């Protein structure tokens, strides 16, 4: 059992390694077709369970921004049309799923004050799809569980009396030392990739900084950054500000876009 776990873990790591567009090492074990099916299935379930906005003006506005953003998505990430749905909810949220699915909650428009800030949100979410972050999260969780199983087998073979305590400690270590920092790296990567994406689409990338200042105002008390899967608002603002030297030239070269929120 021990040797099978070691061999299986080694094969997974060796065969799943790749690079993100920013040069970060990634572990990708799922196929694109599997992810697309999972994304489409989840999206259909959400549409069945969530109230969908019937406002023509709101839908047209969100569709306009989303269309401009997705026109810049490489075909390697999604080759086809994107389905965009506005959910009639005060929830301050948005998401994008593999398979070309975008969901925007109406409540986010209370924070995203104009088309540029909405583009920052949609750009960020679509960047998660471009960079394969769903694949990474599923893969890292699977490898982490396999790694913990291997340690458990080793401890059992040595008759370690405090095995349960050791395993509990290792579980917390994996959570705070691996999975949460992994999640924060995804968010930071989506921020800067999304900023470039919105700039290429014709939206002012400086709006991404204003957006996160707005987010900071409406955010409830958050845990310390090391205990969260997301960077702090201050960290995001700092990183996005530093990246403007890359995104502003892209914006200046882009065709102007106009989406009206009536």
C-alpha cells in the first residue's frame, strides 16, 4: 500500500506539471473536457435554483462588458461562445466557469460603479478560467489528500501512538501552509491577468484599483491574510498599482469601448 501511494503520487506530480502565463508552476490533472462538463453542469444547476434578472437594460449592459472581455480570451482557454447570466440577487459576487460560463450577481453593481470597474470584475473571473485555476484547485486537493494518506500509512506502520494528533496537525499545516497560499496566488494572478485582459478590451485598467478600494469599504471584518484564500484588499491594490506599467500601454493601444448602464 505504501509503495503504491508513493508511486501514484510521483506519477501525478510528474505528469501534471505545467506553467501559467505568468510563469508560475502548475499541477493540472483534469482534462479540459472534464472541466467543461463540470462547469456546464454547475451553471445549469445555478440557473435552475437562482432567480435570473429580467431587466433588458441590465442584461444588455453586462453582456456588452462581458462580450468585450471574452473577445480577448485565447482559444486555448475557450473556443466558442460564452454564456452570460445576470442573477437577480443583492449578493456582491461574480464568477466564471470552465466551458464558457459567466455569472454576475446584480448586487456587484452597487460596488462596480461604471463599465471599467465591472470589466475589472469580469476580467478577473475570466482570468481564473484562462489560467486553469479550477483544474489546479481540484488537482492540489487530490494530491494533498493522497499525501496525507501516505503519511497516515507510514505512521500506522511504525505504530505511532499519537498518530491522530500528528494527522490533525498535518491537516492544518496543509490547509494554512499549502492550500490557502495556493488560493492567494490564484487570486493575485487573476488580478493582474484580468487587468491586462480588460486593458486589451478597451477598459481603463486603473479602474481595477478603484474597484478594490470600493470593495474594502463594503467588506466586513476579514481574517488575517495568512488564514484566508484571498489576498487582503491592501495587497491587491498594491499589486494592481505596480502592474499598471504593463496594462496601461495595452489600454492605450486598444479600441475604445462604450457600454451604458441605464
